[in-house]
C-alpha cells in the first residue's frame, strides 16, 4: 500500500477485530497528507463513528481550539487515532485491539512522514511509544518515535473533566509550537 487512500480503503474493507463489525463508520484520519504535525488521539467516540472523522465531538472542538491557539488550522495538520473503530460505550481500548490496529497508524506515519507528533491522552502515548507510564510522567518532554520527536499531553476530554490540567496542556502545546518552528524553519 503506497498511498493513504489505499490504506484507508483497506481499513474500510477489512475486519481485524470485533469493533470493525460494530462500528457505523471507520475513522481513518483527516487532514494534510503531507503534514509536518501529526496529532494522535485514542479512538472514535459516538460523533466520530457517525461522521467517519476524528475529533468532531465536544472533545474534538476543544482540540481544534487548542490547535488554533498555537496557530494551526485542522487542515494544516493530520489527525488520526490509535483505534480506527469505536469501542462501544467509549470504554478504553483493549490491548489486543490496540495490537491489531496500531500497524495501520505505523503505516500512516510512514506515508505522512511528519516532523513532529502530538499524542493526546495516556493511551495514545503509551500505545505509540510502547511504554507503560502515567500521563504525568510522559508529558512535558519529547520522546522519540523512529527519529520523530513525540510530545504527549492531556486528552481534551480529560480537560473537559478537570480544568487543573489546562495549564500543563498549555505549556506542552507551546513547547510543541517552538519545536515545530525550529524543525520547519
Ligand atoms: N477522542 C479521541 O481520542 N479521538 C477522537 O477521534 C474523538 C475523541
Ligand atoms: N490521565 C490520563 O490517562 N489521560 C489524560 O489525558 C489525563 C489524565
């Protein structure tokens, strides 16, 4: 598979896990296929499942605002999730579900070749980086994914529940913006 379209077609037509049968729509990813910044969430929720697009519900609107606050339009970046299908009731992804779907994300990254990655939420960070840490321990510093710097910060849904996490998130995304400017200068 040499293009994102080919990978998206594969995802739309393949049942890798049970969730791929219960979903309304696959949520492959959206944005600029040549983006320098890739944003990775956890899994589609109800709104995303209906629309087939990541981060379009309440948490998604907050993510769009956060990106806007550091000067990015949704169309500038690429947005994807660890899981391409909605877990019922928005439960956490199971390890075997992550294992089955993450090769799709690895392929997306190989095709997009972003200069920088932002993971939102613990599941996104631990799944991409293959580490088992708390969000608190992962945030605030750059990690490495095959030479690409990765920043992990709070999930926008978590910010809607706990506003104490807004300040550290703001610090993280400013750090992200500086790194982006440095890498794309
Ligand atoms: N939360 C996520 O992690 N991803 C989405 O696409 C929507 C909500
Ligand atoms: N804890 C998590 O696991 N994720 C968040 O985004 C915030 C707190």
